[in-house]
C-alpha cells in the first residue's frame, strides 16, 4: 500500500480469520488468555546440546505437533512448515473455509530462516553417517518458501505462494503484501503471516556473539523485558501467526464474520547498516503507514511496538514512536510473554492488535520494573489495560529486521 493512494476507492482488506501457535498458546484464544493474564512462555532449555552455550533459555512451542498433523506431514516438513500449517488451518477454519476461485486465492508467509533446523540436522547426519542416511525430504524441508508452499498445497491456493524474507520483519511484510494484493484486485482471499523455528545451537550462538540475547539463564520468565531499564537482550523463540484477508466485497457476499481490516501499511529499507537500525527510517515507515491508511497520528488508539528487549533497539524505537505519536498513546510489546518469534513476530503482533480491537483490552508489557529513563512513552505495564472509552479504533504494528528492513501496519476495526 503506497502513501498517497486513496483507500476509499480501493477494496478494503478485511481480516476474517486468525491463527497462531507460539510459546504462550497453541490457538488464538489460548494465546490471548495467556497474554491478558501475564503468562510467560519462556523457559530453560534442558537439552544436552545447550550445555556449552552461553544462553540456555528460549520460548518454545510446547504443544505436541503430532496431535495436529499426520505422520506423513511430520516426516516431510521442517518444524517451521509444521507450525505455519497448524496456524493456517486454525485461521482458515475461523474464516469459515470460504469458497473461492483457486486462481484468486493466494498465500504469503514470510520467514527469517525457514528450514534451518533441517539444514543443521541433515548436515550432521551426513557428516556422522554418510549420504545414504540423509533424508530424501531434505531439500524441500530446508526451503525458506516451504511454509508458504505447504499451506498453498493444503488449501488449494493457486494465485501465488510468496515468501518475504526480511529477517524479523518478514511476517509483517507478508501482511502488507497480502493487503496490496487485495487492494489492487489481484486476489479475493489471501492467507498471510510469518513463522520461524530456529531455537538451535547455531542461531543461539550467533546472536550471543553479537550480544543480542539476554543472559538471565537463572530467571528465564523475567529475561525478556521490553523498555525496562535493566534489559540485557532478547529471548529467542519460535512460532507462527497468520491471518486470512479478503476483499470486503467477497467477505460480505458470503456473510463472513469480520474481525478487522488492514487499513494501511508501509515497507522501507534503511540503506544504513546490516544490523544497526536507523530511527529516521523507523519514523518514516510509521508515517508512510499512516498516510497509506489515510489517518493521522491522533487516530491511532494504541501501538504494538517491535521492542524486542535489546538495550539500543528499544530506546531508538521509543524515540521514533514519541516523535510521531507523542508520549500519551498506550504502547505495548508482548515479547516479554513470548520471546522474539523472529519472522513470526510482526504477524503475531497483528493478531494481538486484532484481539485488542475486539475486546478493548491491551496486554501489558511483561517485566517492566522500571521504565528506561530514555524512553518517554506510555508503556502499558499491568497484565491487561482497559482501553479508555472513545479510544481510536486503530492500532499500529511495528516490525524491524536486520538488513534495514522496516515495516509498519495499521489495523482498524471492521
């Protein structure tokens, strides 16, 4: 959605279904109940492979995936694809499994690392046992586009299966792309979101080497602390979150329940540094998202910040938010509950915003004992904040990724 377009003359991208599986819950309703109650999904890693690692905590999905998938699906898919398919099926069921022309039905599911777990597993099998022991499913399991492909195959979507790969902005960018397809008339229905399943020794070590992860191994549930003055890094997590988007015409024609709408969105690139964020571009992407939605800063009722719990990142984002919205709008980040889902983070935030608009509740930011003195924001710190009567029924989602990827989404009530 490009700034300057008049959204009134384009089809609205309506959200008719949502699904997620993450460290806090294996459905949207279970996740929402956990977030509102202040539940943490972060725990110590008890596996032997973690013994030599500097970080031994993460947010992992605890559900038995074999209860949701067939033996064949478990064997053929990387965990990343498995999580995405489970979330997509939940979203599709909530949307009512709409009848749609397959050529007008698309999938856009982003990921930062795709089937990296399978890559590492099969590489070690090759080294230890030789080529005859390598799985014949290796290549299709490690593909970053695997989750989008599996969902398109499962649901019969022939209008495209796209995979934005933009680090931790991947899931949010997928929703922007999907909404653009709806608004341009390229599709009637699109399943969109993000996923990652990279809780492994290589990723933990890599992030540890740049001091991005919290080292609170002795206190895992309090380790992820967005905007807190004592934060020391993010907590790696896994999970998936997706939404079903439809053109308003298509949704109304079939009498679909409408959960909300993607009113606007923007994608920018910092062109600054492969790791360090540019707060000027963070401000720019939020402004472009507002323009895309035809809204002003005062129209936003609350913000789900990217806020991963890193010392520098949270401060810069806080300053960028303040520069556009001031210090009064309620701000939260649910990464204190779930940890950082990488490519799934932005799409899970979108699901949270949909639920907040539906219920009038905003989950608090977990583990904020003392707000960073350099963050001048109205950070919600209780378990759940009741949005004030008359609040603007629109929420903003931020998602930023290594490589200078910046994404912002505006979601409104339907």
